[in-house]
């Protein structure tokens, strides 16, 4: 009986199988013979995943003109730039981590004394109107109490801090007053969003390079009411 040569030579092609005395003529094709198949294309079957940096769902990619961050509620009319989403995302993550802590104010508002009845009061009122609980020295520091002690308590009991950067605040920082102590505590906790109003980041960096290195929001790019709306979405659930 003819013996199959596949164990020695292999049947890697039709010609090899035909040369085998046992397999020629189609009597035995299966041993060591592998027909040729075209390589299938998986593009039609594989799910499509976004590449790094591309936008997906309602999240912004960080590029382009903007979008909706993941914490923005469906139907919200608040519009963000891509830079604002990148800036605010770490603060949102911090807010979410502290959400389980009871009796926290949403926001600690740091401001210059000279702005207490002007821009700081305006920002406070806009935030409160949006349902945000704000620690604000004008209402939370009682007569006769220690300002520094009340500030310490306010910092501990707030989810995130915002500092209203105005020409008045820059003057106060240069003089190392109360506002400087508030900022030191907020910067140490890494929970500080600068809101630049009627001044520039360049002017801020001249006075406080550390604070000036933090990304924030500016009324040169959005109105105070728009900024308050973004802050409200940032801290609310």
C-alpha cells in the first residue's frame, strides 16, 4: 500500500498532495493539506472606538470650539469652550469626592474687602439665584467674631473655593492682607477656581505667580452671569 508523505514533506499545496502516492487523485486531502483562504476584513464587525482626543457622547474632546461637559444636565443652555471644560473638570472631580460630606457649602467666595458691595456681591447673588450655597464674609462673619477664625471654618466647610481677581484684590495681595491668607489655605487644598474680572492674568502673575498659574474663568470672555451659571453646574448634582 502506498504510504502518505505528509508526515515528512507536508501537503502545503495542491501540488504536494498530488505528488503524494497515497493522496493523489483526491483519495485523501485532509492530512497536512491546508487550502488557501483570503484574510477576512474585521472593519465591518469590530466596534468603532473613539481615538484618544476625539469627542464622544456629550463630553468635550478638549479641542475645537467647545461642547458640553459630562456634569452638564441634558437640556442645559450653558455653553462651554474646550479650554473651560479642561479647566473645570479637575474641580468637578474634587466636588464629587466631597459630595458625601454633610453640611458643606457649595462655594467659598474669596474676594477683596473693597469688592464686598460691588463685583463680589454681584457674583454671590447670581450664584445664590442659581441654587448655589455660598460662604460669603458679608453674611457669614458676625459682628464681634474673629474674621480669620470664621474664614478657617468657611474653608473647611466648602466643596470648592473661588477667588474673584480684581484690581482691588491685586492691591490686597501685594499688601499681604486677609485675602492672602485665604488664598494660601485654598491653594494648599488645590480647590481654587480664579475668576478674573476687570484685570488680566498677566497682572495677576506679576503679583501672585502661583495663583496666576491656575487656569480659571474670565469676564473678558464671558459675562458674570454666564460664569455664575457654569459654576452652578460645576457644584450641583
